[in-house]
C-alpha cells in the first residue's frame, strides 16, 4: 500500500491537513524524527478535526526506523531540486512518498544518495521557492492514487 512520510514537519496545521488527507484516502502516514510541535497540539487536531481516529499514524525515531518498518517499499523523495517531474514517474503500490521539512526540505546527502528516486512538482514561476507542504502532498498522492486506480 502506498504511504506518506513526513520528515521532521514543523508546522502543525500542515501535518493536520496531511493527516486528514491520509485518513480520507486510507493511506498510512509516517512521521519521522522530531516535529516542530507536540502531536497533541490543538492546531494539529483542529486541522484533522474528528478524523484522527481514522489516521493510520506511525512515528519513527529516524529514517532508518522507517526503512526497517517498510522493507518492501520503494522510497520516493520529493524535492524542488529534482530533475524529474512527478508526472513522469510510474508509481507502484508499495511506494512511500517522502517529504521534508517546510523550511529546508530533505537533507542534501539523502537526496544525492537517492537521486534516481527524487521527484519535483513543476512550478512555472521561478520567484516562488516552493509549494505549501500539505498542497504538495495532495498533488503527488492523488497522482499516485490515480495511476494505481484507487478512486
């Protein structure tokens, strides 16, 4: 099953919105590392509203823990630095979509080590640095689900 991983998310409403998206699509959500907030923060809960019981949430100390938890997964890393667009990728059912912090993205060394699995969302305006994290997750997740026939 496709899944979403957030590495050290910093903004509670983004994580809440992503959790709600994952609940609505029956997609497991993995939170990796230390968050910039407490997971019981009101802002996270408010964004997820009453959907929190529907979220398949797993916390991981680090990426190695995530990798061990999903041994069959193909990890796909989303970054503004990639050469390949997410629309040029053929998603597989066991893919894990990995997103970085809102302010810094994923670590450069992680991207370099996995460059063939790095994707980006096209952004025609070069003066805009990046999309909101929750928006980016929604765009890529729904493309993956569309390709996999999950409607």
